[in-house]
């Protein structure tokens, strides 16, 4: 069991790793006409930014001597990782499609997993300089104006300075329920689900948003509900799920209404829905 002192140290490590990776991503983002895009085996795109962020995070977290399961290292065999008690679960660049489109909606996701449950989470939104953090039983927080920095070296006190606890009560008082959808990954089942919600609540606002930033908006209270009916992977959800949970929300699978499971042989998640603390849908 990770004690609170160790959690503080590891939270600072993941904070620094995310900020350094964000700096590398933005450097490439501002020159994205000059790099090539290739496809992974599952036909999803990968860029130089994905590779650069993966390398930086691996180097930054390496001294912790905790193994890393990353989107860019997804070929790791199940027999090698199935008995891990402690590991990092990382998406170095979540929202590669949005990165390519140039709409600023991409994140760095880092989760600290203990016995296949997320105990620490960091989601960095480098374009907006926003860092979302959570520790199991410690709450969820937002730190603003976190500048991308290739040499970031925050200590625990620096990480804690200026944190605002989530959710924000003021954000819950929007006039109509707001449902988040993936900007680039929708299906007929997504539309059917939204129509079922609209039958119960005709005045829905729809927000299309890329990456795990949707979890963060739910945690803030700016969004009430998020439905996903295409495949995601464990590194897409682990950090965001803890941030949302510690902000009073919940994530459940569709259609069987169970908790998401981690370090499975198949790293793909089922469909799922998320609700904020204030959701009435």
C-alpha cells in the first residue's frame, strides 16, 4: 500500500513528466506542417509528438523504478504485466486526431495504478496550461497557468501551491443539462443514446470535445454527462476516471453498468457513460 508521503513524491514525478511532455508536444504542434503522420497496427494515427512525449515520460518516470504501460508500448505481453502490483498507465498524447486537426483538444494522461486500481492521476492540457490532479481519497484539483517546461522540476509543495478543489459549485448552475460527445468518434449508437436522453430532457446542450479533457470538464461541473460508444483503451480513461470520481462523479460501463477494469488481457474498454456530481440525467 502506497503511504501518503510516497503518494506526494510520485504525484510530483507524474506532474513533472506531464509538463515536460506537454512542452515537447507544443513545440511540434506549432510546426505541424513539417512532420509526417503514420498509422499504427490498429489504423490509428501516430505523430512525432506521440513518440517524443512517450520518450520524455519514460525518462522522467524511470527513476521511480515502477514499470510503465503506455499507448506507445502497447505490444507488451499480458504474461509480463498481469502480476504487476504497481505500474504507471500512460497516454503520452491523448487526442492525436485533434492534434492533427489543430483544434487544441489534446492531453497528456498519467495514472498510477496499484492492484489495477488508479490511486494517482494527472491530466495536463498543454495548450490551455491546465493541470488536473487527483489522489484516491485525497480529492481532485485543478492547477491553472502551468506553463509547458522541458525542464519542469516541481517538488510536492510546488505542485500543491494554488490548487483549486473540484468540482466548482458555480459551474453546476448552467441552465440546461450538457452532454459531452467525442468530436471525432461517434456512431449511430451514440445518436440513439442521445435521443433517449432527449426524450427525458428535451433541452439538452451538446458539447463535442476531443481527448480525456471531457473527464476534466465533468469533474469541474461544466458538463453533466458523457457517453462513449466506440472503443477506447485503458490509458484513455484511468486518470480521467479517478479525477472524476474524486470530484464526486462516476463512470460505468454500457450496457451492463459495472466499473471499468484495468490491466485486462484485452486493453480495450467497453462502452461507458460518465456522470458529474451534479448530473440529473
